[in-house]
C-alpha cells in the first residue's frame, strides 16, 4: 500500500490537538474555492497570510507555537475552524453526487492552473485543466490527474524601465507548498523508472489533493538522474526540441506508469492537447502485456476508450519530432509492441507533410476515436485543418466533436456575489449552476447594490495595483515614470477597460493603440474619461510578443495619457482575479479564427464585467446581442477592426457607462451586466462542460465497455 504522508510537510511547529484538522485542510486545495476556507487562514494571521502569498503550508510553518496555541483557545477562530472543518469533511465524504457515474477517468495535461501557491501553469490550457479537476471533484466524478512538477517552472515577469520583459526564475519550494510526497512501502519517496528509455530516466511522484480528485506530478529533478535529465521537468514548454521530446515521454509514458504502479485503475484516458499523447502507446503496451490482447485489438481498444482534446487552430502550432529523434527514443519500444518502425511512425505522420516527422496532434487524432475541439467555431476550424487526417463521421458521432470550455464558477465568482447566491438560492446552488433558473436571482439584486459591488471590486483592484507598485518602488527604487506606467494614477471612478492575456501577436494586444490620436481623445475626455489596464506575459522566446509589450509599456509612460494607461506586471491567477472583478469591460481582440476558445471572458462575464470581443472562440456561442459587444471581421483587418472597436467605445460603451440616474447609477449598464451574468454563467460553467464530456464521451465509452 502506497500512501502519502502529510506530516512530512508540517514538521514545525506542532499543531495543537484542537486544530489538528488544519493540516488536512491546508493540504487540500478545496480551501482555494471556498471563501470560508480562505478566510480561516486569513483569520489565523492576516499579515502572514498576505506575506506568504496565500500559502497555508508556508504560513503554518512560519507561525510560532505560542501563536498556534493561542488560536486553539480563541473562541471566534475555533467557531470558524469547526464550521470549515465540518464543511470540508462533509464534502470529502459525500460519495454520490453525480448519478450517472462513468468508469474512472485518467486526465493527462502538461500544466495545471489551480492556485498561485502551486505555480505549475503557464496560461489558458492549465486553467482549463485545473477547472476540470475542481469541477470533477465537486461532481464526484472518478477522475485522477497526471502532470508535471516544474521545480524551476515559474517565470516571474519583471519589466525593465525600457519596457522590456525580463524573466526572474522563481523555484518552487517543494516543502512549503500545499503538495505532498507519495511514499513507497519503505517510506521512501516513490520513484518510477520511465520504461524503455535508454539511458534510463527516473521521476519521483508528488500529489496534490484537489478536493476529492488527486493530481499526481512527476518530478525528474532528483539525484538518481543525470544532470541533463534532472532538467527535463524544470521548465514548462522548453524550446529545446530534444528536451521537449524527453519531457513528453516522461509525461506520457512515465505518467501512465505511475498509475499502473500505484494500482490506480481507470478505464478512460483523456489527453488534454498533444503533449502527453505518448501515454497512448503505453496504454497499447499495457493492454497487450497485462490484458493479453493482440496488437490490433489493443490499438482498437485504445482508440475506443481514449479522448483527445485539441486546442490549436493551426497545423503549424503542433509539436513535431523528426524521425531520427523518434527512432533514437523508441526503437526498443516498437519492438516491445511488436510493431515495425513504419507502423509505429504511421500513427504520427501528417499526410500533408509526410517527411516532416512525427506529429503529436496527428498521433492523438489517429489513436483516439473520441476527439473534440474546444468551441463550436474551433470545431469547424479543426475539422477543416485536419480533414485529411480525420476518418469519415458516423451518423451519431462526428469525427471531430466539440465541448466548449467552461470555468469553475466557485473559483471565479467574486466573494460578494457568492455570498448573495448562498443566501438567496441556498448552498445547493452548485447543483443547479448550469441551469438558467439558478441565476435568475441576479435580476432580483437591486441596481444600486450591484453597482456598489462592482465599484467596490474596482476600488479593491486599484488599491491592489497601487500597493504592488508601492512595494516595488520601496524595494527597488524604480523610476517614478515606470511606477506611473504600472498603475499608480489609476482612478476607481473612471470607466476601465482591461486587456489581460498572453502577449502574443495573434491576440493583438496593441490593437487599441492603432490610432493613437483617436485613443487619446477617448482616454482624456474631460467629462467621460476612460482608462485601460493591460497585463500579460510574453513567452520567453517570443521576441515579437515582447516588442508588443514594450510598445504598450512605453505608451503607458507618455504624459499625454496622464497615467490612464497602465501595465500590471506578472499576470497570474491572483492578478487575474482582481482584474476580472474590478474592470468594467473585458477586451478580447484576437485575429479570427486564431482563438480556439478563450476562457477569461467567461470569468469576467459571470462577475458582471462586460465582454467586448471579436467573434472568435466561445463568443459566437455566448454573445446574444444584450450581454456584451461583438466586433471584427473575418479575415481580420487591423485598421478596420480597430475602427470598429473605437466606434463601439465612443458610441455605445462610454455613453452607456456615464449615463446615470439621479442616484448615480447607470441603469442600462447594469441591465447589461445582469444579462451577461444570467446568460453566460450557466452556459459556460465547468459543470455544463463536464456534463458535455460525460454525455458525448465518458458515458458512451463506459456503456460500451460494460457491455463487453
Ligand atoms: C483564465 C485565465 C487564462 C486563460 O484565459 P484566456 O481568455 O484564454 O486568455 C490565462 N491566464 C489566467 C491567469 C487565467 O485566469
């Protein structure tokens, strides 16, 4: 029996018996999506809670014994503790939430965005995976996650005076993060050897409790490995192609091995994007060697029981390894499978580019009969670009289906709104969250109150941004112009547009800067000013993205904008929450059809932050004429799109926002906020998404398997 020993993480000080349950609570990310859970830690020591950036393990470890003893005698704290502990244990022991239980699902992804105390994510793909685990936990689905520990994973964004993005590596301190070592029967850190790779690579295994779902992480940064191999999992999406291949072998094949060695049984394999697709080969091998199937039967069964989710709208954006690299890594492997080299390679060859090598997306599409894109529009695009790879659609089953992404509502809904729904609908709202009726309570909130909630969030955001700059100024003595460009002059009374996402060319972060004179007029209008807040990282290797960022940062420094353009450093999940709740308008203007889905606009809308977006990704499904704004042509034209954007801001958005009744409330604006909250939240909740995965894939696969 292999189990994890949580005590390794909390050595000093000792938790008094009365509050021993804090150990369990802090080692389960459940608290991250439960306001009372978060609040419990804050109550314990508000200063340290902030100082440790909301990491309960780091906080408990740095508290004194005396302080903990005092907490266990504090009536107010103990009342809250008992409530939270009871809620938590009830949640953990609640066995049957989702009635149509499918067979167990193993979910593989290269990154997970769960909370900033576990920085193993880069962006959208990770947050989707994180939300899927959280929702599966809430629904009681039998899921287990596999991913990577990136010891050097997190690159903090630091922007120089010249606006150039520099990275600062921020290693994870594994012993002060809410993660645990998995131990083997000798109480040693459980380690696997990745099968068939020569020279061998080892990976040790960590686990993160995501409510009732367990996420296992592979870590190659261990002494047993050569220095070169220790680096395999050090960084997310390395651009070193050899290292990238080894990373994907460890994730796919090593990850599958972890499940087998831990004795975790599962019947459905779900691959989120091509990075972990090698797991499919390991699955074939296991069906042959342990299940006694022939190669053909094993391949057929893998196809039948595996789900592949693609996220790219471009063939060029997929991982391709040349045949020499694949041969060097896999020559023993295909022999073990009883395959010829040609047969093995054929799974990953793109018929359009046969000599290019082994394509991970083509491989996923070939080896999984259950394929999905991540929005309706993306499904058309993906079906199109892969038409030469996809088989013919069957009557009830298209070759490429879609499950539009959704977001985990308890994670992304602001605290004040959560409180309102808890009291007006009751705590069982989570069971009903994908129905429109659940959200009709929004229409009962008075305009005045909703306005106050949104203005409060804006004040919190502005304070947060200023505080960060103040700390940076105090520490580094930055140039005051830089401090201004980072947001110290932001004004909570001004209509605020937010643009926060990866600084990549296709997302056109600087579209709104196209006609700078026109923008200046919009921003500096004396009676009805506008401010814009930008945030987002460029990929470290993306020079074009860094140049766009620099352009924005320099524009923010220009005195003519009076500090009403700001760039907030180091976009991550925490900054995102402040911006999503705090700005009035969430801008999204990718080149159509490059955004497969996008999820931040959903998070904004459910908080009443209005989405202003080109009709790409999820927005053609989400936009109903009342709940935000749409613009932009396909194919995209920068000049025309920017003009359409300015027109909307000048003619619709600014007047609507500043047209207030005699108590200062913009009635029509609030109508739009309500329309956004009531229409977007149920339809783009992670609950709806998981129900789609269940009905399109997990349940049919389970029924098929149980028939046999
Ligand atoms: C939701 C989220 C994303 C993904 O959103 P997009 O709309 O795809 O950009 C990226 N980063 C953070 C921090 C998020 O919360």
